C-alpha cells in the first residue's frame, strides 16, 4: 500500500509538475504568438504601402507619358507648320527674284540714261541729275538686298541661326 501511495503521490507530483510546466510554457508561447501576429500585421501594412506606392508611381508615369506625347505632338505640329511656311516662301521666291531683277535692270537703264544726259547738261541740271542718280543708286541697293534675301530662302540655314533673326521682326 505504501508503494501504491508512493506511486499515486509520485504520479500526482508528476502531473502537478507537468501542469505547471505546461502553463509556464503556454504563457511564453502566447507572447510569441502575439509577436508573430504583430509582425504579420506590420508586414501586411508594409505590403499595402508598397502596392500603393507602386500604383502611385505607375499613375505618375502614365501622366508623364501622356504629357510627353502631347508636347511631342505640339512640337511636331509646330515643325510641320514651319516647314509649310518655309515651303510657301520658297515657292514664291523664284517669281519675286525675277520681278526684282527686272526692276534692277530698269533702274540700271534709267541710271545709264541719266549719266548720258549728265555730260550735256547745265550746272543746275547736273545737280538735279546727280540727285536722281543718287536716288536710283539707293533704290538699286534696296532692290539688290531684296533679291539677296529671296535667294537666301533656298539655302539651308539651321533653325538656331535663323530663328532669332525671324523672331526679331
């Protein structure tokens, strides 16, 4: 009986120790489970922030691409318009050059006539003829400048060089 009592007491003591160890261990596991849950929540929050940031970046990129496409289209439209304007100016340049050269020839003929009249003119008439010749020289200079300007239209000039000149007008 004593041996049964020892056995019962030993079993009860073992059960008591097992129960105490289990409850002590369970408390530690509860704390670890709470930490694990906290870490999972923090991970989920970080993942949600990452996804939101990626969506924001994708939206910003899409907006920038749309803005770039709009600007590229505007630049293309402006370049096409400049090309059309220059082509129109060049198309009419040949006719303008011919007209201006005819006017230069007319001025030269008139000047030659006045120079011929100069040798036979009186002093008063010479002054008047010299003034007319000077006026014709100025007119010819202006016409030659216009011819040169129209001839320049056919030359390929970089936009960087000609742009400031055109905008000053």
